[in-house]
C-alpha cells in the first residue's frame, strides 16, 4: 500500500479533494482510462474483463485524505494530533480570527464557559466547550468587562488549568 503524505503536500490534498468532489478515484481524475480486456475463441467473444474503477492506490490516497481531515480542528484547521501536544506548545499561535469556531459562543459572540458551555458536567468554571481550552476576561460570556475582573479570572484559571492537567 503506497504511503501518501497529504499533510505535507497541499497540491496532493487539493487534487484529492477535487477528485472527491467529482466522485471519481484519483487515478481517473488524473486521466487513467478503465481497461476492458476481451477474450475470443474462434472469432467469438467468450469473456470480457474490466479492471476495477478504484485501484488500491486510489483507496489508499482517499483514506490518507480522510484520516488527515479527521485530525483537523473544526475551528482553526490545525492538526489536533500535533497542536495539542505539550512539546509543540510554542509552535502554534492562537488566531482569534479562526479559533472562535473552536468553542461555543453565546448569541452576542462571547465565549461560553463553565456550566453555560456544552462541555459536560466536569467542565471547570472557566473551561470552554472544548476540553482543556479556557477563556478569561472580556471574551467570556457573562464576564464583568473590567480590567480587575479579567486579572482575577486570569489568576483563577491557573488552578483550573493545573486541575485539568492532573
């Protein structure tokens, strides 16, 4: 089974997505024609064999794309298997432009935390709907929009982060 590096090859990802959108295997999208072989005996056809539409390489490529996409954060698009590792903490920068899709928001666009978030019964008071993602200060729904309140929440969240990591 061939190994497809869809994570490291944006052109391959684009080609696979285009083939998927057209509903055809990668090899057909790239121009392969299905071959039918006819067998004759004394000038009379006895059997016709058509190669399968989906070759093993097509299935491998399609599965590689599916596995790659399943690992992406639905909000910011970063690979979850890499971006959530503590050793990669400095490599991924938060982009507020994208990350709002990662957590549940209220009707005004503020981040829901604690019991208001759909994180479940074990959600900590400043934890969002995504486990181990916290929000403090003005971005949080229901917060007092004051500097002193944000500072207090910032101090309180440290203990909650430690609790979530243990």
